[in-house]
């Protein structure tokens, strides 16, 4: 999938390091609160399915009610000299579905989606759009929701290798804690690594 066979194999191995499911601990969200399925349509034949648990999940809401959501998972290199593998999903809604007033189904497009995969400090972003539904929980900083049928394709990169996917679809659920500073910091990190978000 990534050019010469040995380069493709190295990236696939690095990516698959993150596939086993581990209990999440610490800061961003409650254990098992954020899981996405990645469907890879890059190769001929049946698509490949991967399940990812994200142990960090942060969000902010603007005055218009739009969501700014970050999911992140960092898999530390298990052996000496092995690089970390980082996955970041950034979802930003452009309008909010209101039950009883707007149509709500996973074919609607109401959010932009960026999916970044990095081995050490190099990698690719995959960007597109999909549907996002979410609700806050009164008296808490918790927000839960789902991402549906977000189709993403390669956009930015700082690596000489070909992208891991030529086309993929993301869907799943999330449970996030409100932390505007974390959202801003991780978005700035993505911009620093990959440059500005493509226009159009």
C-alpha cells in the first residue's frame, strides 16, 4: 500500500502496533469510551477493517453550538529504537443536528474530519467529511456522541512514502472531556507538523 513492498510492510507493521485493544488510563476519557472503526478501501477485493480505541478525547463547543473534537492515541515503541505511533482524529462540526427539527442519519454531512497517522514525527493526514451526533451530560464536562461514515482521503504529508490509505471510512463512538486548551494545543501541533489545512 505504500510504494515498494518493504516500505509498505514497515508502515503496516508500525500501524498495526496500535491495533490490540488495551484498557485506557488517565486523562482524556473513561475507559473504552472512544472507539472508531477504520475501513481501508485501498486494495482490490474485500475492504480491511481495523478497530481503534483512543485513550485521549477532548472537546470544545463554540458559541454557535458547533463541536471541536480531538481523539488521540499514542502507542509507545515497545522495543529499543522503535518509534512511537500516534493517531489523531480531529472532528469539527459545521452545523448541529437538532432532534425533531433537522434530519438525523449517518448519510448527512455536517462535519469535517482529519485523521493523522504518524510514526515518530513523520506521517500523513487523511481528510474528508462525515456525520457527527453528540450530546452533553448535565452537571458534568462529559460529552458523548458518534461519528458516522466519514470518508477520508490523503491530503498533507511530511513523509516521502506513499499514504497508508488511498481511501478509508471512519465510524464509531466517543466520550470526551471538555478541555479547550488541549484541543487548541493538539490542533496547533498538527498544523506545525503538516502545515495549514487544505482549502477547498
